[in-house]
C-alpha cells in the first residue's frame, strides 16, 4: 500500500491497513500427490520462505479445501468430518486470533516434496484460510512460529517429541541441509530455488493478498438503489444516465422476510426495458452505505452540481481534506474504502489528488467513573444531555477536552467537571469586570502579565494545532489565576483570552464578546497573535549537579542579543 501521499497518520492505523491488505511476495510451489490416484495430481501452496523448502515436515490444508474429502482415508474420516464441521462454525477473526491454540487432524495421506523427494503428512487446521494464498501451506516448524506451535500441539503426540527444538528461528542465515543450495545466504537461496522451481514447472513467483472483494449489495431499504434492470430479452442493463437517480419508493413494507423491503413495492420493481421496450424488473438490493461515505466529502462541497460528482473548481479549492478526526474502528473500513475510491477517481482523471485525508487523528474513549467502558450492564453510563442541562454545553465540552490527552480519553468525573464549571465562572467574572475601575500596580507586574499573555497565546496556538486541548486549557487557567491578582493590561488580556477559549467554549465566549461591545461574531475573528520577544523569559533556572546529584538551583538572567 502506498502511504507516501499522507502527511500525518497514526502508525497503528497504517499497520492495520497494511495487515488488512496483507500483501505477501513469495512462490506458488506444488507438492506431488499423484500416488493417491486422484484426478488432481498436486497440491499448490504459497510460501514467502521458499528458502526453507528443505525443512518442510508437513502440509496443512484449510478445512474448506476442495481436496480434503478426497484425500481423507477411511480410518481418519470421522475425525476429519467432525473437525471440518467445527471449523465452519468459527469466524475467521477467531480462527486467526493470536491467543487461539493451534488445533488440527491428520487426513491419513501424504504428499511428496519435489525438491528432496521426501513424503510429508497432510493435515487440516483452521489457522489456514481458503481466502489467503491457495488454502494450503507447507509446514516448516524450524522457521515459522505458527508452524512450530502447530507441530508441538498436533504433530508431537503422533510422531515428534519436540525435544530437539525449543523455538522457531526466524532470522537470516546461511542455507544448510538444503542440497545444492548449502552455503548460500537465505536471500540468495530464495532467488536460486525460485529460479529452479520455475525452470522445472513446479511453481512460480507470486504475490498474494489477504484482502478480499467488497460485496456492496444489501437487502435493506436504506441505501442507494443499484441502478440495474433485468429484461428477459436483453439481459442485465444499466439504467440510462438520463433516468438517474433511481429513487427509493415511499410504499415499502418492512417485514421479516429475509428479502429487501423493495421487493414488495410493485411500482418500484416493475419498469420498462429501454433496450427493447418490453417489461423489466429493477434490482431490489441497495448499496452498502460505505459506498456513499467513501466520497461524501466531495459531494458536500457542491450538493446541487448536476454535471458530475463534484464541481471541479470547488474541489480544486477545498480538496483533499486537510484534517480528519475519527475513531480507530474506521481503520479498515471507511478510511480504507475512501482511499480506494479516491485512488480510482484519480486513475480515471476525475480528481487531481490521490489521498482523501492528508492528516488523521484518532480520539480516545470516555470511560465511566469506574474507569471501565460505559455500558448499561455496568450501570456506569453518563448521559451528556443531563449534564448539559445542568452545567451547560461549554462546561461539558471543556471537561472532555481537559480530561486528558485527546487521543487517550479518560474516565468521567463529577468532581472534575465541577472544577471546570468553577473555572468558567471565573472567566465570566474576569470578562465582565469594569477595566476602567481597576487599579493596576504597573511596573514589573505589568511586564510579567504581558509576558505571560504572549506565552499563553503562543502555547495555546501550538497545542490546538496538535490536538493538545488539555494543556491549552491548563495554560489559560494559569493566565486567569495570574489575572485575578495582576489586573494590568486588562482589556487586551480579556480579548485574547476569549479568542483562545472560543473554539472550546463557543457559547459563553460569544455572549461575553457581545457584552463587551465587540462586533459579531467572535468566531469570525482571527486567532490572536503573539510577539516572541515579549514572550521571552527574563530568567531561567540553572540546576547545579555534583556527581549526578542536584546541589542547588540558580535563577540566572537570560541574555538577549
């Protein structure tokens, strides 16, 4: 997957997408089963470590593999059939779980490794999937952790005590016990063996992907109708462009039939074929709603544009999206689908960018007061509407931002939100004081107030840009504490404080902005600026250490050039 067009995405999301796509480069290599007398004379497998081919001690097929029934011997059939039935009732996610213990059963048959002519037993196991590679893997317990675990759990009770191998070796090294390839590095062995496999017709180099096709049809009402019609004479035809869009009917009946509610709407289903003029029926499945959310940010820009999906001039001005905020649960669904959509549109020449969202930030989860995930069963759910009704939306907003790093989240706290409410009340008191009636002390106190103001604006600006809302609020709290005893520069401080606080407490700051006689609206003003010279400290703390131990701390004047 190409991530070069992304400016800033969490590493965990990139890793999740890479793993979901699951690109693997290796070799399709077949094992000989001609001695079994079947129509198929070989079992193809896919491996990324062809250099370990001489270490193969078994083959493993997915329980769904088409050959399982044919190669299972009579004495093993009952056990194999039971295992296959059990595997079919287990989800792929559970089958691939790292915590799941490896299981499997022997089919009773053997295959031949064509590079050393050794017979290897054929097993089935649910850790092998038909959706990845060929549905068959070669087992090399010496150099693959999953194969090692499988061998110890399944094969050891049959034919191997596992005592001579404590764990799989996964690193690089030199080939040994590998016939003509002995002495090569494993990288050299990969190339040499791959060449010989292809030369003898036993296999070929290949690329495999774990990702599968996306089935977009849904048997439900809410979704975009699939614009296709079915005619007995003309077959399947797309709806003509001039007949788009196909609209959902208003007379659909929602019944538990297992079919789309559109099936029961005769006015929707029955139509005329534009190919022959005869009767036709519409497709009654609707599209997965991810089809729409994959490009919604484009349509939002020009929802009434009729000559294409988006007005190209508007798109050029606004796209791609600079910043996307959303949960990590979207990593391998909406976010991945949207990236595919935009790359396809780019290849079609419909957009001039290759990524939909340049920057991605994942917010954390708000937990209950017991530090557990909120749920009705735990009885720890806090309804934000109830809190808003008592304390106001701004208090709730600021508390959620102050609770901890935005990407970490944290536990709800009744005491914590009371503290935020008290601070907002202090901001209200400060902003509504009569500046003309204040008696400032001037001098050094005035310089310190100005310095702190410019430091706070600079810090708040940087924190907001990095989603560090909690530290931005903390810096404003320090400023308000200072102002409560040092009222110099009152009007400037109040104005800049309200502008900094506006993104987090939009309602209260709008009210205070109007009360102060300033023009509508605070949310149409620029973020306040700062002067680095005025924000510079006049002294810094010099820590004196002797033999690694702190002996003293000195306040030293800062020299400015």
